[in-house]
C-alpha cells in the first residue's frame, strides 16, 4: 500500500487554479426552487433560484401578496427567517423542495 506522500509526489500538484473554479461556479446552472407561501389561508407559489437572497424572496412575496417586506415575518419549520439577514443566499438556507413558508404580516 503506497502512502499519501509518495502518491502526491507521483501525481503532482493540482492544475486547477482559483480563477478556473470561479468560472466553473458561474457557468453552473443555478438551482431553481419552488416555495409555497401560506398567508391568510391562501397559498402562493414563488419560484426562486439558489443565488437569490432572502431579501429578494421577500420582494417576490410582496409582489404576490402585497405585504411589504418590512412587515413580513416568515416562518419555516425549525427556523425563524426574521433572525436571518436579508443578504443571506437562499442556497444556504435548508429549504426542502416545495417547502412551505408561513407568513405573518
């Protein structure tokens, strides 16, 4: 069994630089997500992408409900979204596919 040090000396250093990684990340398609917002007994479907922010989600919810973002309190199972900064990417929030968000406001 070869040890890691001798293996890395045979294979050599990685040839992928940071600029290449950034370019691949930009070229990768954004993950689309569908969320269901429950408010006043009605359900509204909102489609977003993973690189959208929580603030952009609130603006989209405002478009479909008429409730201003500053008046929205969003609740997701085991997570109070008002405690999360509006600049947070949606991809970093553990939403499930077709996740249901309850809104008070």
